[in-house]
């Protein structure tokens, strides 16, 4: 469950983030916010295969916490960054999704690492404002192919894990090659959107 501070931050963003005009891009689940561009490679009953263009994200890594706590900590660091706590003191529009890379056993004492990221708006992709917080960094992600499973509702830690396991089972049955040691969660919705919520889990295709 998100804390009151995070809910208040999201309410502020809902009031101030620019809304893009109706168009074929971005998809409806991006809620008219900027989100990373992809090409649909394949769609099955269980998952989609998407080719994502290379892009920059703003990221922060949290270790030694449960999923919900880590994502909340990461979100608040990134929210401060887009609210003007950067070297340009620039206010940066909210984007979608809130993407979290989950790396089990990679932190100190084999704790899970959670890297929480906001997509850098297209206008800032060439030169994102430099963070002032040393725990926040610009994170260029190369072109990648993601296997994506989506589900609705307010997602709990267990929901993310259950859907990642289901996606893994589908990919294994289809004999797909993918990186099994890391997966991503992607949340697209404000807590004020009770209906038609869209959540995703990703595994990245291996060569």
C-alpha cells in the first residue's frame, strides 16, 4: 500500500503533468503520458513480445527491503528529482510506467536489488537534467526485446511474483530464450484510478 506521502505526490502530478493529445501513440494504458516506444513483434494468449527502442531513464537502486517498501523509497527519490531537485532545477513531467528491475540476491548479504526508474521525456532524452541526489542516476537502456504479461487491479507484492512466475512458465513452454535471473515490473496507474488498471511484468529476451 502506498503511503500518504506518495499518494499526495501522485495527486500533485495528476494536476500538473501535461496531457498529450489523442493519438495512436502512446497506448491507452499510458494514460496519455509519455512512455517508451516499442514495436509489437508477436502477441499470444499469454504474453506479448515487444521490441523497445533504446532510451534513457532516471533510476535509483534500493537494497535490503521488501518490494513495496523499496518501490516507495525509489519513487520518492525520483519524484524529488522531477520536482526540481536536479542541477537545472527543472520541473520534469511525469511519464509512464514506473519501471522496477528486480534482481534477487544481488545486494549485500544476497539481498534483492530493486532499481526503480522513470522514463525520461522525449524532449530531454538527448540531455537529461543531472541529478543532485547521488543515489539517482541517468540510466541508458539499449534496444531490447521484452516478453510482457499484463494484469489488472491494485497489484500487491504477491501479484507481481505470481504473474512473473506465470510468464516464466509460458516462456519455458514456448521454448523462448530469456534472462531468468532478472525481471521487471511496470505500473502505469495513479492510485486514484480504481478501474481498468494496467500492470505488467517483463522478462528480457536473450540472444
